[in-house]
C-alpha cells in the first residue's frame, strides 16, 4: 500500500522532515512522485523507520552503521541477525559514540602529512572505516593506527612501502579464513550461517593476534639467544 508522508509520519512517530532526511541519506527508498507536490511512500517504510529509531535511540548506532544494517536486512536478514553481524564482524560497539573524522580532522589528530596519508591508503596499510558522499571518514581505530603506528614507524626511519607486506600477507590469511568459513557453513540455514560467522569472527580476531604475537616473541627470543652465543664465541677468542 502506498501512503502519503503525513500518514507514514503519524504511524511511525517520525517527523516528515526526518523522513525526508533519511531518504536523502539512503536509509529509506525514494517515494513515487505523481507530481512535484505529491509523493507516495511504501507502507514498508513504517517498519523500516521503527528499526532505524530502535537502532538509533536504544542501541545508539550512528546513521552510517544503521545504513549497513538496513542493507543486510534488505538481503534477507532480520534485525537481530543484521545487528549481530555488524557487532561481531565490523566491531560496531567500539565505533559508536566516538564520532567520525574528516580527512582534515584525521590529519590533525595523527600528525600525518597529506602525502603520508595518501601513500598509506594506496599501500593499504591504513583503510578508512567508511565513506560518505565519496569522501573517506575515519574512526578512532584509524586514528590510533595513524598516530601510534604509521607516524611512529616513519619516525624510526621506515619507509611506508616497507610496511606493505602486512597488507599482502594479511590478505592471504583473510582469503584462507573466508575459504574455511564457506566450508563450515555449506548447506546450513541463514540463521546458522550468521551464528557460525559471528563465532568464527570472535575466534579469528583472538587467534590472529595470538599467533602473530607468539611468532614475534619466539623470533625475538631466538635472535637474543643467537646474539648471546655469538657474543660468547667472540669473547672467547679474544681471551686466547
């Protein structure tokens, strides 16, 4: 059923001006216009508006994350399933309430130059969390990577191209993880698929960090032992 904006507003509890804003932001489908002053909205917009208000006022999701959740609902997930994916896979809890930064604000917060930022993004060692209107937006995780990672590594004398192996090897790890997920969820229902994906994400996030940290620790320990043996051997020769 097609309804005028006034009826949609009355039944959803959302003001017409807000409804028009959501349409402009892509959270609601555009209405069918019969003329310049008359437009009709699909009745399904009412449930969609209720979902938006639930996510915004009770879950405190920003609009760009709500848009992601709505897109997944359009693909066949229910609200709970779509929210689970956003939380577990895309880390929504850590990204809420912090605000997103424009490129100018990001540069000020990290101390990176425009050239360094463009190079880091080209190499894939810094990836803006989202974009709006074709322009990148950065969250606090991006800021930490830029300020406490890239900026400090540059100060140590490293070139950004020397760091691109993280993206290259990381891409191979992710590809293997995706292949493993497809194998595990093959033949499962959508709900089971969601549950498995969420659990694999939780385990994968922990395991990736664990493996890399342990490999690094073992390598440093090995280097120290080799250095001590070399030092002892050199010292022994001097005594002779």
